[in-house]
C-alpha cells in the first residue's frame, strides 16, 4: 500500500523532508498539520526548531 502526501510534522518515523527553495521568499508557509482538515502556518526558521529539512530547487 502506498501513502499519499505526508505532513512534515507528526510522522511516526523520520523521513527526509525537502521544501522548495521558493518557500524562503515568504514570511510564513502553510502546510498540513498531520490530521485531515488541519493546517499549520509558520516561518521556515520556526519549522526548523521542530523538524529537520533541507531546501532545494524542486521542479
């Protein structure tokens, strides 16, 4: 069974998280909170305190 999109927070196992570099152009980003119907809004610097991620030019 394959899973769909996974929130970068709230996962039971660590998975590599890559965020498009364009997110650095915004004060905050909005992403899934890990539960259907819930979202989180925060800056990349705040998010870096919660999870490990890298930014890259994703095409």
